[in-house]
């Protein structure tokens, strides 16, 4: 029996990780620790909430005493840490909250885990602190191209696989950090604390940096679910700048699969980059979304292209992110299972088939329901 805390388990990526672990490992006890901020929604986990190996605890990761007591009471062997403020636009408006949650919250978890594990006869043996981070800590990549060929062009990654890319350089695990937003700066700081606890105290830690995720249950402030909902209601689609920014996209279930493999088989003190070798300009993704939503709603394909509205670019908007996940593929055998077009089709269908979930989230009704339920806990 392993007792594992998954922080942020009611959020987008966290709920997929919780579901995977609860279903795949019936002998594990999975404790979902979530503060239930606006981005946390227990409706994401309706299908597993009654499983005998699942427990939800409403708690702020910054509550050191509460976190320590929980770790002690549940005799926790492992922590998979996803809880974080993650929306760049919000970090620009309120950097203090991002520093508090992402930095001090991570430090609270580290210190509590250290206190409990060092009190045990076996100390750190069989324990693991796994911290999930972002590719944004690396800064930005330029759109470069060989021999005058305009991107995107076909290139071979160090894994040996060919894919379309907008530049010749990629984020690798040995790159120095160059965060450009309050969000990425807070995540970078938390990454440093995790590694410092290994170097100073010998804590068994792992860090992963992942590219943009998409898929079911994503809060509709993020590009893909926001635009699916806007297209559905024929609302404007606000595009930063000219929509030229490039991101590497990964289907969220593939990220959860990677977390599973790394938690169980990854080497202590290592960093693994998780990505899809799947670069898209924002404007091209938006056009794919419009065509897909229109088709699935029975509208003429491309009928809603006129919803695209260009707005002033975001402050400090990084031009290009691109992850090289060769290390993860070669050492642990993980690779993405879905092509982007297939993943987008599944994602759009999910949001259109789950309009009640989407309406509850956009209206805020989910918060009222769960705040009442857990008000006295």
C-alpha cells in the first residue's frame, strides 16, 4: 500500500492524474489535496469520487501545520505536486498571489514532507516528492530556419523523429532558466526550492517541465476551451497581436501517463521535459478550432472565421516554446499517443457534449455548490 498526496487534484491536469492513479492502482490510497479556488472543480472527478482508495481534503498548501498533520496522519509515501496558480494574464495583474501559492506553497509542502520523512526509521527510503512545472521557465525561443526555408519546416529531433517545427532550437533539460512573466518566475523559484531540498537534505525529488496541455475539464480562461465556448455562442475570439506566437501542445491524458511513468520509474534528482513535438501558431490553432466546431455543430465549415478579433499583445509575451522530450522517450519509453488533429477533435467533442459542465464553470455555479459542501471541513 502506498499513500500518495496529489495536490491540485481538482484542477485540469490534476484531475486527470488523480483519475489515472485511482483507477490504475487500487492498492494505493490517493489523497486529493485542493484548496478549491476558481480553477478547482470536484465535478471533474464525479466518476471516481466514491472509490474506496480515494479521499478528498480541502486545504491550502500554504497551511504548513495542516499539511504536516495530513502527511503524518495519512503516513504519506509520495507527493505529486500540481497545485499552482497558472494563468499568465492573472499573474501580470496579481503577482503576489502567484508568489504566495507557487513559491511559499511549494516550500510548505517540502518542509512538511521533510519533517515527517526524517522522523521515520527508514527516513527517505521509498519516498518521493514529484514537482510538476512548466516549459515557460526556460524563457522564449526564436523562430529560426535553415537555409532560408520559411517555417514551419520538417526537422529531425534528437529522438530521431521528424516533425514540423518553427525553429531549430528546443528546450532541453540543461538549459538555464530565463522566466519572463510573474507566473514563470514563481514556477522557476519553486523548481529551485525542490532541487535545493534534494541537494541540502537528500530529499528524493524529481522535477518535470511540460508544454501546453489541452483536453477535457480545462478551465475556460485558457485558449482552447475559451475559444470553443466563444465559437459555440458566436462571441468574439480575442487574438493577441497577430497570433504568431508558437506553442508546443500535448493532450492532457498523455501528460498524466508521463507523470505515472516518471513517478514510478524516474531517477531521483533528475529533470524530465514532457512535450508533444507538436508546434502550432496560435492563429492556426484558432482556425482549426473554428473549422472543427462549425463542422460538429452543423454550420458551414469556416463560417465563424469573422469572429477573430486582434487585440493588443500581452506584456512580455514569449514568441515560441518548443520542448525536446527525447530524454523521457529514450530513458523511460514514454511518447505521446495522439496526433494533434485527433486530440483536438476529441477535445471539441467533449466540450460540446458537456455543455452543462461548461455552463456551470463559466457561471461560477460549481463554486457555490462545493463551497457549501465543504464549508465546515
